[in-house]
C-alpha cells in the first residue's frame, strides 16, 4: 500500500489536543505545506515540541513562517522548545495566559526526544543543577552519580511527528540536505505516527543506501511537497 497522502490528508490525521513534534530550525527543515494545512484546519489545543517558534516573517516573504502560523492562530496550548526570542507572539500569549511555554536547552531537548524514541527512562544532565530548572515539569528528580549531581529529565514522545526531507523515495527513505536534518532525524523515532514531507520524491534506489539518514521503516506517510 502506498504511503503517499496529501498535505490536507496529513492535517486530517491530527486531532484536537494532539502532541506533535515538528522538525526544523527557525523554519529550516520544517514541513511547511503540512503546517499550512494544519493552520487552515484550525486544529486546536495542540502541544508542540520543536526547536523554536520560528519567525513572524519568513525568508520567502511569507507572514508567520512555519510553526509561527500555529502560534499566531492560537492553536498551540503548550510549546516545548529551546528558543522563542524571534517570535514575540510567544511572550505576548504567555502573558495573556493563552500559551504555556516550557523552555528546554537544545541539547537536552534532543536527548529527551532520543530517550523517548529509544525507550529509555530519561536523560541525566548537569545543566540546570542548582537553579529553578530543578522544579520544572520535565525534570523527574535530582540524583547524584559518583559524587556528581545530575537532573534526570523525562523522555519526550508524541502522537505525531511532522518531518521534512529534501529527497524521499517511494518507500519513505529520507535524505536531508545540509542542516535541514536538525531535529527531524531523532523525531522520526519518537512518535506513534510519523509523516514526512518531501521536497523531491524519487524512485527507490535513487538515494544510495549509505546516504539514507532516516529509514522508511520509521515513516508511516509521505506528502509530496513538490505538488502544487
């Protein structure tokens, strides 16, 4: 059975209240067509796990680039991210009590997602020891190992992961261009449903086996992002 669906069909698979991981770094490596359809659908009360809240203005001249669309529409109930300074709407909505923000250091965020995908119980990190971070919801406890204090941070998992790949073959195998791989790779392992948007769809075999970064075994659905 073909894995291919439209961007609209991808959005229809995401219900209100879903926990979603979205790949990308300031919109680079974000599945823009799927996010656009999710924005149009108006899906609400979402928990978004991503690196950042993107930007109000994109490099392509668009307004509300990437996940910034969802924030602007107040579709996001909770945002778990590393950096939100480029999107002033996040602070505004926090102050209004509309949006809950959980800030996690970038390395910790990546490892927490990795732990969720690998079935691990959490991540030990010294980052945040002795600060208010010790009381954060994503921290299970503070523990000492060989005389060094660490925070045990909980693993992260999602209902749906939305990825973007530069080349995706018809079996769902992905090759990423440059830094667009960012969080996409680890998020592919940590969700119940994984949907990948392809900049370019290619035949099986056109991506050399050694160049496949994310195996099609992790991908449930593919959206052809090159289709108008």
